[in-house]
């Protein structure tokens, strides 16, 4: 495309809520045939609310929430705000935690007194050698309903789980349907658990689901698809999406997401409205046609 037509397209993109950081990205969007897309904060609002607390035997709701809120106080993850809001609402004071550490794409870790405490997904627990045991069945049932469940462990024992539900953005369904009409294949890549991912993916008509993915897994997925000849756009909002955004032919960040995501992407969707991807693809294709 000529510099002039790209400039015009950039202006039109801005009108449609697509901020162009890299002109080439808009150009490349015309040829994209596969969209890899994050779930939390991208397809969903990224504003989860706590829907349930399940303390293991010998534990209480109160103790679970005190510890979870303390661990999440230092985290920027959307799940953290859900837990902190619930604690505040219920007048639960966070416990005193030291040595806080975020494990990107898995959870958080710290020390409560002399015991190590962990809050996060099954991978975080299994890497620490913690058996989820009796909690698993109920956790899976909630996941099948589309809820996100995170485990809490104290010392070497699983001490409970917290369940959260994150509504799908009202514009996601429309955007997925329109992208299908434009011939794109849509692959969800999420760090969340498989049943949760399936429930959300099914509601939206997503073609393929990849769950339990670390940031490196997401990047590798994009790389593999590209090496097989696909032209790949990646849409995401988090630190966990940044490597995949940079790896894609076109990186698309949510304007509602983290700065690192936006810095790793050629395009940013204002307000995180996925219909911007649809507008972008149409615009890019029209721009290319005009100069031929
Ligand atoms: P997504 O790919 O859906 O945006 P992430 O990669 O950010 O999800 O997180 C993957 C999973 O890791 C979450 O579903 C959750 O189980 C766990 N996790 C990540 N960060 C946190 C956190 N701060 N607190 C608890 N769990 C977390
Ligand atoms: Mg996300």
C-alpha cells in the first residue's frame, strides 16, 4: 500500500476504535487467516466476581479469604481485584504475608508466618507437589459452568478453592461471528483450565480451544501456526500475552489491558471492543484492493 492510503486507513481505523502503532500491522491484517485469542480480559470482561469459597476440612471461609486477599494485594491480575473486592465487601482484613511473588500465568506465592502459601491454578499446585485431592471434583463441576477456580495451599496441603465468574463481553459473540464470515479461524489460547475454556468457547462458537497455556506456550502456538503457513493475528490484554503478541504477524492489544501488551502489539483496540478486529480486517482488505 502507498503511504497515503495507509495514512487514510490509519485515520479510519482510529474512527473504528483501532489505534495503529505500526502501519505495517494494519497492512498485514488483510492477509490474516487465523486469530489466536486470549480468554480472560479479551473475550471476557476481565472483571470477575467471587462466586464461591470452598475451604478444605479444618479451614474456614474467613481464613481462606484473609489469606487469598493478602496474597493478591500485590498482584495486578484481574482475579486479584475480584478477591480484594470480595474481602472488602465482607469486612475481611487481609492476613499478613511476606515474600510475595507473582508467578505469571499461574498464580501467586508468599509466606504466612513460617508457612509457604500458594494461590493459583492446578499447574502451580502440582509443581509444588501439592495434592488437590478432595477439592477437585467440585472445582471441575464449577469449571464446566464457565467459572474460574483457583486453589489455595498452605504448607504442603491444599486448603481450599475460590470460584469466580467473569462475564463474556457483550460484543464478543458478534465479533466472532463476523470474523467467521470473513473466513478467519479462531483459536482460543488461555491460561485457564480446560473445562472453563470449553464452556466459554462453546458459548461463542470458537473453533479450537487451547487451555492451561503459559505465556511461552501461547508464543509457541503462534510460532507453530505460522510455520505451517498460517497468517496469524493474536489478540490479548495481559503480560501473559505479550510474547505471543510480539510473535504474531499482527499483534492486537486491548486498550483496557496492560501497557506491556500494548507495547508488544501493532494495533490496540480502544475500549477492548473486539468488533475493532472486524473493522480492521475489512479496512485492511479494502485498502489493499484500492491500490491494486
Ligand atoms: P488468561 O490466559 O485466561 O488471561 P492467565 O494466563 O493470566 O489467564 O492466568 C492463567 C491462570 O493462572 C488463571 O486462570 C489462574 O488460574 C492462574 N492465575 C494467574 N494469575 C493469578 C493470580 N494473580 N491469582 C490467582 N491465580 C492466578
Ligand atoms: Mg487475559
